[in-house]
């Protein structure tokens, strides 16, 4: 039996026997268990007077969640990169000074092709998953869902901050051009959109908790 299960079983038996949480905590700490281990064992049960003690909901981990949420993340990342590249090429074609218009046009076509596939798939996956979560709110406790969302937030925030810092550096150097400003704006909008997308998802999870 794992250590965590051993402590949870002991905690449950002690609560059923009518012991207070303070007494249980003191007994476990005197036995050599660390504070975090004791706190985790006690947190496994709701702080109510109901007997037997009511277990708290636990995070869910499944292979299906890994596949779906990593796929959504991949489609989001693919769509974001393709959109940025597409916008960069459009900017270069309209306000830039390109010596290779044919190459730029081919790159624009490639970006559109990627978006035609990735964006509908991303929307379909997201709507399908939202429908599934609405039917079973307990699935919002998926640990993989939260990890993917948190990593996405971190990446989006890092790109956004890096974009702002780079723009300020160019401003202080006096190297700002219209083409550069438009590129910076595109990166800021796309990274900010990804950040808001995942922040909204996490805020819904907190509201449902």
C-alpha cells in the first residue's frame, strides 16, 4: 500500500472514531510524518460533521485526456504560428520591401492551407470538449487539462512579454518602422488571444469547483 493511501486510510478511521483533526494531526506528526504529508491526508476529506467522512474530489488523469488536450494545444500552437507567419508575409507584401514576391505569395498560400485544416479542427475539438464537460462537470478536475492550460498560459505570456521588450528595445534604438510595428502588433494580438483562451478555460474550472 502506498504511503499516501496508508495515511488516508488512517485518517478516515480516526475521523470515524470521532477524533478531532487536531488530535489526528498531532498523532501523525509525533509518529514522524511531515507537515505536508499530514495536511494532504486531512485534505482528502471534507471538514464536516458527517459520518463517515466525505472524501473530497480528486484530480482525474486519463490517457484520453492526454490525447485530447495535447491535440488541442497542438492545433492551437499550429494555428497561432501559421497566422503569425501569414500576417508577416502580408505585411511584407504590402508595406515591406521584398525582393522575392513569388516566394512571399507561396508562403501566404502555405499559411492559408495550414489554417484551413487547423482552425476548423481546433474549433471542433474545443466545442466537442466543452459539450462533454457541460454534461459531466466533474471532468473539469482533469489534471492534464490544468497542466496543458497552465503551460500554454506560460508560453503565451512569455511570448507577449518578449514581444513588448523587443519593441521597446527597437524604440530606444530609434529603429522603429511601420513594418516592424505591424509585426509586433500581430505577435501581441495572437499571443494575447491564446492567453485569454486558456485563462478563460481555467477561470471556468475554478467557477465550477
